[in-house]
C-alpha cells in the first residue's frame, strides 16, 4: 500500500550508549529512533502523541527489519510515512538511512491506535488528523 505522506523528519547521531556487546547499535535502539521520528512527524503536522486532534495514540504493534549494522558516530536519517488508515488505527512506516552513504540500515512500521486516555478506550481517528495526512 502506498504511503499517504512520507517526509524526512529526523536526523540522529549514534552514541556510545546506543552500542551493544556486538559493537554495533542495539536492536532496542531502533524503536527509539522510530519514536523520535514519530514525534518529529507529528509535531511537523501540529500534533503530539497525546493529541492528534482530540485523541491520543497508543502503539498496538511494532516491526523492525534490519538491513545493515549501525556503528557509533553514524548519523541516521529517518523518513516517516502513514498508510492503512482505518477506523481507529493507522500504520506509520519508517525508513532509516545512514547519512554518509545513503544506505538503508533498517526499516519498520508501527500500528498506532487513536486512544482516549480518559476512558481508556480506542476511538475513531480524528477527522482533522485524517485531513492533514490526506486520508
């Protein structure tokens, strides 16, 4: 499925604390990269994780596919897109490239659910959010 909107939103350096015993970036750091990029994407549209136009979001699932090792001092650039907008959920896609050689190092997606934290229930993805992303 094609992305409704794909923008480059985050640039981050790999720090010593991101490196694991294998000498490369730890797999858990991929979700942190997604999180930083998701925040930047939402902020670029005038939203936050707590408010996408009347609802917050909560993660239902996450998937990462590793293509290349990532090293300390690499600078990563993350492109984010949205696809598969449903009644109460949507999928964000992430493509992470190494800035120095433009090589894709990992990709992934997260399924996010529009969520009312007051009632602790899923809600419809707000119309204002749908309009901003072109859904």
